[in-house]
């Protein structure tokens, strides 16, 4: 009996390591084919080598994501150009704040030199 347990765990490990990974594009393609209804879900799953439970899980995730997107409930990922633009704008704003802070300090010192209280309103 222990030998049988060992062989079962070995087979499970091999199946786990050789399991096919489906890309997002593959999942979408399979779900859309199922939604077309040109063939049964069972036939589609057999052809694609997946279980019907996995197909229905992907289908549910696909439809939920579409629902959230249509409701405007998703965050869009920024493109690299947008990130670059925001970083450039951020740098410009930091320089502007530094420049204005320096000018403010100079004005306060010049007012203090004239004998006025620079913090008085």
C-alpha cells in the first residue's frame, strides 16, 4: 500500500508540473467560442483539453470583468508614455516649488532688512 501512495503522489506531482498554462488571450478565445454556441461546451472543453468546470470559471470571470468595466468600476493601467509624462510634470512642479520657496525666503530677508516684520499680516 505505501508503494501505491508513493506512485499516486508522483503522478500528481508530474501532472501539476506539466499542467498547461493558458494565457489571457487563450482564455478569452475559448470563452468567446463557448458563448457563440456553435458547439456544445462539452465538445469545446474536450477539444481544448480543459474541464467544463474550468471553462465555467473562466466564463464567470470574463463576464464579471466586463460588467465591472461597463460600470466604470475598474482602474486603467497607465501606459509608459503617460508615466513618463507624469514624472516630467512632477519634476517641473518640484522645481517650481523650490524656486518659489527660495524667492519667498529672499523677500522675507529683504523685508527683515528694512525693519519690517516679514511674518506680520
